[in-house]
C-alpha cells in the first residue's frame, strides 16, 4: 500500500468513526438505570429471537439486520479492513505455547525470513518464547526487554536448558527513558504490545534510529491519556472512551457457538448482578469485575450472586435463592439482558473501525518520521484476531 492509498483509507475510516462513535461509546451500565441509547438498529435487533441473534453475532450473518445503511456500512468495512496478506505458509517447527502462540511463531518464521541472522530487540518479550524461537530457527541475536522481573528470571532459567543467543534486560521503557547500547539493532519487534506500550516502543525506536520496526497492537482498552491521534492527518477532536477502546479489542470474526454461549453467560451473570444491586440496594456505579474461573459461570445465578456479594459487598445480607432465581428470570431482567446482548453484537461489528483508525494513524505517524510503512495481515484472524503488523523500514 502506498502512502496516498493509506491516507485515503484513513480519511474514509475517520469519517465513519465520527459518524458511528456514539454507538461504540454507549455505557451499558446506564441501561441498568433505564438510560438506554436509542437507535433503529438496536430496536430492529431486539426483535430477533435468540437463535437469529446468535447467527447475527457469532455467525456474522449481518444481513439479518435488514437495513440498507447497515448492509452498506458492513460491506464498506470489508474493503477498509483488507490489507496486504503475508504470502508465507505455516512452517511446522517446534514452538512453545498454545495453538494461538504456535501459529504466530510459525507464521513469523516465514515472515521474518529475510531478516535471518540479524540483531533483534523483542519488546515485552516475557519469558522469551518468541526470542528463543527466532534465535534457534533464524539464528538471530535477540535482546528481550521485559519490565516484569519474574518473567525475566523464568526466561533466564529456561535459557540454561537451551543453546541460543538471547539476552534478557529487566527494563520498563515507559519509565526508564533512554536505552543505551541496546537498540543499535537491525530490527525491533513488538508482538501484541498492549495499550500505550506500542507508542512507547515507537518513541524509543525513533530516538535510537532503529532500522526496521514490526509492531502488532493489542489491548486498545488499556490506552491511557488519549495516546492516539499521532499523525498530522488525524482528527484531534476525536476522543475514545473506555467502552469504544474496548470494542476495538473484541473479535470481529465468526466464533464457535460454544464460546459464544460461554461469553454470553459471563455478560448475563455480570449484568444481572449489577441490575440486582441497583434494584435491591440502589447501587448504580459500574465497577470492574474479573471474569474469574470458567466454573463460576457453570453455577446457577443464585450461586454466582452469593459468591460476588461475599467478594465485593460482604456487608449486604445474602438473599434467598428462590428470590434470586425469580429476579434473574423476571421479564425486566430478561429484557435488559437482551438489550445488552444486542449492544455487544453491534460493537463487535463496528469496533474494528476504532482498531483501523488506530492502526492507520500509527502507520502514517511512522511514515511522517521518515519510514516506509505498510500494514500486513500476518496471522489467521480466526486464530489470532490482532493479526495485522505495522512494518516500518527506514529509508
């Protein structure tokens, strides 16, 4: 993709972001108090039965929302989200990790083939899965920058069992500033740099005149202090709240129905708990709750509510299980949960607008700093949804 094409794509994405940002910014906790976002798409989707909504959301049958503006928008998004594909095949080499991690490492082996034997800095490299893989199979000299001392120690311990050229540095680039004598390297790679870590990586690479940068963004919901709108072409009036940024991190592709059912259960239990708190105790402030263990959502809602009350509000007396069951199955709660499910479904489609905006803005920023830049889809988006790399080479 040449620079003009990237600029035109970004301008188009920006116009759509400004138009549909209100849909992506709605706070679901307000719906508990009866303050719901009114939109025709939400009203139309509320009419679907559960089977149809699952097909619409998990199955990506977007035309089940029979609206010309919606269908045109999703068709536009298909074009806007199309980038150059990495034409490299999986290499079935030994790799540590789960299916997703193994897929990423094997794809990167081919993708980074032209950089074989070079010196590399791995930003946020953890225990060194990527670093040891690159050192072993591509004969790279790799320096891992990792702020978590425990991960550094685990990585060093693992190195004792391997014969590869990897060095660990316990370093927090967000706080430590300059990194002397480390970034005199050929390549810097950040595999799924969360939140602001991506832009911190860019800053350090630019200061050290790194020759080539490869960055995969991730966890946009962790971006703080509006750390986007980097390029001169960006619209500085655009501000993403936490809900909009979270939508950029959610998957935008088909998902298995069993995973959809599990995720749906998490949402239902969490919002029913918050709804119960509001109805019974007047508590209306949304607060973060960890998803915790999977088995928690295999219990009844009554059991779930008791566990959450004991954890977050031990001062509130436990209700009778029969009372809790009646509340969970009440029409008012069921209708609220349907609204939440519909809102989530729309954001799972449109959240990619936020990710595309952030990716293209970052790419244009690096281009303005003197790099030749491209955005390449490296991984299978079904296996690894944050599948696109910003590849920047000094010119």
